[in-house]
């Protein structure tokens, strides 16, 4: 039965995991964020009520 021969499929599995674990993470890490996150102040901002002019 040829489906029980693991030789070609095992090599494909190893090479695909090699690509997933080495090449792809380095390409993803190289991307930079366009807007760096700004530090959030601890002071809570007060909100103003908004009156709907048409009611």
C-alpha cells in the first residue's frame, strides 16, 4: 500500500515546518508599526454630555 510509505510526506512535513519556524517569523518581525503607541496618562478625562439638537 503506497499510502503507508512515510518517506515523501515526512520530508514535506519537515521542510514545511522548517519554513514556518525560520523564514516566516523573520519576515513578520521585520515589519514595523506605522503609528507607535503613545503612553496613556493615568488621569481620567471628563466627558461632556452631548445634547441632541433635534429632539
